[in-house]
């Protein structure tokens, strides 16, 4: 683990040196300022547009209809889920060997995922992650590897859980859907086979590094691969548990998990921010035979959206602008901390 992270870290040092060597002319400085303001304005506009689409009266009505114990447990699961998102980027920190302190990694991760889940990957996953991490002192190559690994981590857990759920036959597909029960089981076997293959490659592959478009990529260790599967699986299971609670525990948990996994793929294919309408359609179709009314399902999903998407987005918006204001000072502090570590390293 340390060998390939040191290699990647050394490559980033070379990249930073090359970047620093480029002349910073007045036009480039002006262009950066303009792009910064354009990005900040775009964030505000997207937040306003999303806020105007939300029926706040309906949100309040549904939310106040739940017992405080249900809201408390669901809120705890939301916190757990976002902690797991933070662990994605902490795994990326270990993978790349960068030196940002863990609390900064968690803060950037929370902001980015809150925006990603509600607005889009382009806004939160790419735009904000590159913006915030670069302002804290990371190179573009390091940020690319963090982003790539976080995506891989998220979907590895999905593949593991979906493989198990699909093979077990927990989810009964409607007769008029293009994917039947047998096909779903075959897909499940394929997903589990991929997980076995991935772990085998991480454990036994002799060639562990490649260069793709001037980016050095390295296979994670078997331990890191297992950690990816663990944190991502916990995250997906926490999301399903929130919906399960809002449904009043009237449906088997594994069934809810399976429906959530299927709806997530539909949301990726349709690519609507926050999966508005897609999530509801899949849940209504696949829970139609479980004795739940459409109103109950929609109310549960609205509670889920409020607690998991809307509230974290509002908090993340405040934290984003606060971090923008302090990023320059934090970068200076990070640079000084790294200089001290290098001096202590050379002294010993």
C-alpha cells in the first residue's frame, strides 16, 4: 500500500512543480477570478431552482406525520450514510497518499455528496470536488484519482449487495417488465462473479500499475478492496433502512433494499437530478403486491427525500460558502504542516 501511494504522491509533487513553473500572467489570473465567480453564481442559481421546485408545505405535512422516534432513527442512519461517504474519500486519501487532514476530507466529502445526490455528479462529484480540493492544495491528478476511487467504491458495494439480492430472488419482478426473475438471477450471478474477480486481481495481480492519459493508476491492496466493499455496503444498507423505517416496517427489509438497488440503476439511466419521479415509479411498481397504498409509498419516499437529500443539501450549501471563505487560510496551514513534516523527516 505504501509503495504505490508514495509513487503516486511523488508523481503529484512533479505535477505541482510543473504547474508552479508555468508563468502566472495577468490574463490567467483574471480568467481564474471570472471562472470562480461564474461557478459560485451557478451554485446559487441551482440551489434557487431546486428550492422553487420543492413543495415545502407537503414536505412539512409529511414530516410532521411521523413519530419522533422514527425521525430520530432515520436521522441517525442519514448521519451514518454520510460518514460512509466520507470514508470513500478517506480511502482515496490512503490510496493517493495526500496529506490533507481527515476533518477537511470529511467536510469536502459531505459537501460534494450532498450536492451530487440532489443536483448531479457534474456539480457535486466533479465541479465542487475539483474546486474545493484544489483550493486546499491538491493537484488535479490527485483529485482525479480520489474521484475515480470514490465512484468505484460506491458501485462495488452496490454490485456485492445487488448480486446477493438478485440471486436470492427476494424481489419479484412484475410480469410486464423487460427483466424477468430468471434474468435477474443470472445478472446477480454475474455481479457476484465480478466481485470475486476483482478481489482476486487485487490479491494476486503481478502488474499493479498502469498509465492512462498521463494518469498513474494502481490496483488497491486486497485489504483496501475489502474495505471498499464494507463501507459501500453499509452505506447502501443504511439508505434502504431509512426507506424501510418511513414505510412503517410493513415490508421486509431485504425487499426494500432490493427495490432501492433496482431504482438506483433506473435513476442513473434516466439521469434526472435526485431521481425525481423515477424512484417513486419503481417503488410503486415493485411494492404493489405488498399491501401498501400508493399514498403510503409516496409519503415514505418524500420523507426519505427530505431527510436524505434536502436537509443535507441546505447544510452543505452553508458549509460550502464557509469553506470557500476559509480555503486560502487552510491551504497555507496545510502547506506549513507539510513543510514541518518534511523538515522533521530530513532531520531524522
